[in-house]
C-alpha cells in the first residue's frame, strides 16, 4: 500500500502566508472560540443584511473594543467578511457554530489538550504523555478519566463518542452476521457498544474488558438499561501482558481501541484476543485510519489526534496508517479475512480470523 501524500507546488507568497497561520494558530484558535462562545458569530449570522461592530456590542452587552478585535481576527481566519462597515457570516463561520464535528474537535482541543501541549517536545523525547501532568500524576489518560474535571471528561467523551456512535448501526449487522452468542468487548469504556449489542440481539451475552474506573461508569449505564444479566465486566490492566483475557468467545470486538497503544503493545493485545476466540470466531477491529478518509477534513483531524496520543494520552500511540495495522495483524499470527470501509464518519472494520 502506497505511502504518498502532498506536494510542494504552492507559491512562495502562499507558503509564507500559511506559515504565519501556523505561527499564530493558538491565538486565532482562542479568537474563534470567543467569537463562538460569546455569541458574536450567532449575532452576525442572524443579520443577513449585515451588522456593525457597535450593533453587535450593544446586542450582547459587550465592550465595543472587545467585539472589534475579535471580529477583525475573524476576518483574517475567514469566519466573517466585511462590506460597507458591516459584517457577514462566512461558510467557515457557519461550520464553527453548527458543525458537530467541528464542535467536538474544538472542545476536545481546548478542554483536554490546550494547556498540556506546551509539553509536546518533552513528550516526543521521553515517549511519555508529559502534557497529562497539567491534570495530575498518571501514566496514561485512561487511568485518569474517572478523576478528571467534569468539563474535561465531558469534552473527552464527547470527542470519543462522536467518532464511534455514528458507526454502530453499520457495525452491528457485520459482527452479528454469524449469530455470535458471546462477545468480548475489549476496551468497552462506558458500555455503549455492549448495550447496543444487547439491544440488537436478545440472546447475546457480552463481557466488557477495561480498567475498574471505566467499568464503574459502564455498570451504571448497564443498570439503567436493566441489562445486568447479559452484560458483565472483567477488570484488567490491558497493558499488563501477563494477564490473559477470558476465553471461549465467538467475537472479540476492538473499537477505537488499538490506536491507544504502541505497535509492540498492539501485537501482544491481538495475540491475547486470538487466544480468547473459539476456533470459528473472529476479531473485529474498527479504527479510523488516517490514509483511508473520504475528506481532507477527516484526515487532518486524525493526524492531529495522533499528537494528542503523544502528548496527553500515553506518549506512544497514534491514529495509524492502514498498512501499519495490517502488518501488526499478521505479526500477531492472524489473517485479515474481510475489510469493511466507509463505516460511520471515518471508520474501517477489519475482520480477522485464526
């Protein structure tokens, strides 16, 4: 599979301008958030004939000066445009306000990542999530999730669930094609997928593998749905490769899970998943591979997310290239049996067999 992307054909003038966008990106990001959260973009949008700085300030009870500097920043990042001293919303401004992908990405960037990314260089050098220290002393963000501030947890789960939830309606018929009776949901987090499985098929039983903190959240959700008899949990430190998974499962499900680990860890995790399978069972891996996206926006978001893994999550994982994962599947002694593409927002599902 080819590893080719991009070119260097832009003019020197455009290249210099793009370099300035990068140089001031953190400042302009905060300007965009302020324009959104203070209601300035919404106010401009609601005035299709245009609106002046003074009128915006008056309607929102904000200082004219503050509205002025933000709207002028908005001109440069193309969230608004101006004509005859009046401001109008642009398509990009509309997406900042209304697009769910953009919203979850911005909230995730600000609440989870922004402060910690001052330590990106240190994380690159050490192979550890040095930025996570802004929240406390943990080895990975997964161990920290149950103790992070509420607004950080909200943005983290909002980001995680946005990318996964939309894929579930397409994923369920794929994994239930051979009528599995027992499913092992590895890294099942808050239990959303396990609950979907139990609701999809009244006879299936699901076991969730995860850290005790995540399982505590899952148990609450399972209790609320009255599914305790068909969904259980198995607490485990997934990075302790001496600990085996429970066995005799028809399906092992790994959704947005393997991207949370280094390549060496992925091989070990897949070997344990292989040992957990019945002879005719299958492992289903659902991931967002950065090279297999339908849009430039999706690809851009995913390579940025890789840096979150570097600086904040664990220091050693990423959103992988498709060929990376295929190589690791083969290294674990598994065979790639089928590939399902264009799942949900940006996912691919690999069906792997012994």
